[in-house]
């Protein structure tokens, strides 16, 4: 690893991660090897480590690192926000990713930040069971976010249909967290008279496909009013979003950003760093690996932003972007690591430029 690059990585991480010199160097080597090799599998990462040491020694060094090192997720989240210059209120997305190692389920609940350019994991929780998360697990994850950043930093929390439940919704309301959560048509909510109705029944007279319909509703035993925003999609089904925002139509439009977290999972897996290649199954080791992956994805997006500046990626004839922001950053960063490491170091240390919202 070039000296300028190692110095930039270690100087940034040393005050925050609290690692020894050897462990810190291993973390930095892992970040670089992950980008060069595009896989989290330790056997492949070890082959990317520089130096004359035997391959078995490098592999054992990585094994010891994951046995011992545990990161403070809130510190990693703060580094992500600082490197990407995301000080303004953020749009968050909550979802989980799942795969199997043999017969063992790896299930990670992820809270990610999603913008027009970036989608990066902020906090996560490795679930010890397959299937959906519980309300208690979601609330614990959000409490960690609120303790570090506060509710004023949340523009809107987005989540899909599996993230529903009375206790969970009450928690979001009580902590003043704005949200837009997709709900199922058979969910029963109360009107002003406190009589319960299914959403399908409330929408039975709504026919127009291209209109957004709104309904004021309540949880069965909570006084705070909520709003439903619904429209029919191409499949003929209803896309229904439950929100506590005063403008439910805008909440429904913003809900489209939730798909960014699905793109994030694809970038962490087959489109980027092949997260499913890992043989790590211990929850603590998976959390350490996810922290390193979050820093790597942040570096990729910072590189893309430094490369493009305030310009947009051009579109092709069919209307889609020539490349995604992730792919632009990854290609540029991999080339820089081989040919111009000082550019890679600058992308790591410099804040991304702020792109002002159109008025």
C-alpha cells in the first residue's frame, strides 16, 4: 500500500476506532483489498495483502482481527456522515437482508441513509433468527440512532410492508419521527368515530388509477391522527403508505426512494463486494464485517462525488444513466488505487461537495 494512502486512512480512523497500530493497519489493508478484490471472502482478501509474509500468516492475521475487533457502530455512522457531508436532515430507509451459509441463516436489519446520490448503511443489527424483525429490535436500532443524531436529523423514515405493528408505530409517533411506511390492504385502522375498518374497505369507492387518495385514520388506542396515501399501480394493486406527515401525497412520492436500500444490498452483494461470499457466521464477526463494508461503500461514493463534482451522470438514449453513482465511484477508485493512489487518498479525506436542492 502506498505511504500516502496508508497515512490518510490511518490518520482518519485512528482517533475514532481505538485500535492498536497493528489492528488499525489490518483494517486499512482490508478496505483496500476489498475494493481491489471485490469480495469479502477472507481467503481472497488475504491474497491482496502486500508484503513478503506467507499467505497463511496473512490469512491468520485476518482471522484474529475478526475474533477480537468490535466497532462502535455510532462512531462508524458519524464517520460516514462526515465523509459524505450529510449534515442536513436525512431520508432513512429500514430493511433487512438475508442469506444462508449452509443451513445457517444470516439475517441483518439495516438502517441506511438514502439520497439522490448515496445509499450507505448507518446502523445495523444481526438477527439471531430467520424471518422478520420484531418491534423491539427495530426500536432498539432506532434508539441507537436517536442517541447519536437526534430526531431532528430525520427527514423521513421509509419502510416496507413487513415493518408494521402497533407498538412500532406508537414508538415512532412518541419520538416525533416522521415516517412513510407501506401497509397491507387488510390492515385495520380506525376513523374519527373509532370504528375499525380495513384499508381495502376504505378504498373501495376509489377508482381512478392515476390519482392519489388520502384518508385520515387513527391507531385503535392512540389519539394521534395519521394519514393514508394510496394509488393504484400497474399490477392493479394498491400502493398504500401510512404517514404522520401533514402532506401524505408528498410522503407517497418520497416513498419511491425506499428502493435505494434494495440497490444498496445489491451493491454490497453481487454488484459490488459479494457479501454472501463470506464464511463468517458469528453475529459479532458479521457486525465487524458490515462496519468495514460501510466504510468501503462510503469511500466509493466519496470518490464518485469528487469525480463528478456537482455534475450529473449523463443519460443514454433510453433515458437511464450511463452508470450508477456506485459504479462510477468503484471504477474510478479501483483505477486510482493502482495508478494514482494520491487521488484515492484525497477522496477519503475530503468532504463531498454539497449539492443544493432545487427550489
